[in-house]
């Protein structure tokens, strides 16, 4: 798993899959008949904190590690590849949505 997360393309894909999973869960909760009005703010703030932590790890963990090891250029390239790959995935999803 460690080697897997050292690939910026995999990190971007995992970020997108995480978002798809969260949206699917939220959609299923929305369609349920259970009234959870009181817990919605708690759930949303908890989800925000979890999402920030997951995305921070996927986008920043390896670049920071490389930067601290003195590989500044490689850290920058890794980060840019992750961001660009994620952006391309978002554009693909938007294109599919508009078709």
C-alpha cells in the first residue's frame, strides 16, 4: 500500500473515488425515510474534518516527505502531477455529466 500511495496518479484517483463514495453515502441517506435532522450538522462537520484529513494525506504527504528529504524539485513535480491528474478526472466527470 505504501508504494501505491507514492504514485501521484493513484493518489488523485483515490481522492476522486473517495468523493464518489461520500456522495453515494449522502445520496442514500437523503433517500432514506429516517429523520436525522439533529445529527445532520454533526455529521457534516465530522465529514468535513475527515475529508480534509484524507485529502491532505493524498495530496501532501508524499510531497512534504520528499521536500524534507531535500528533494524539492521531485516534491514539486509529485504535487503538480497529483493536482493535474485530479483536475483531469474532474473535467472528465463534468464532461460525462453534460453528455
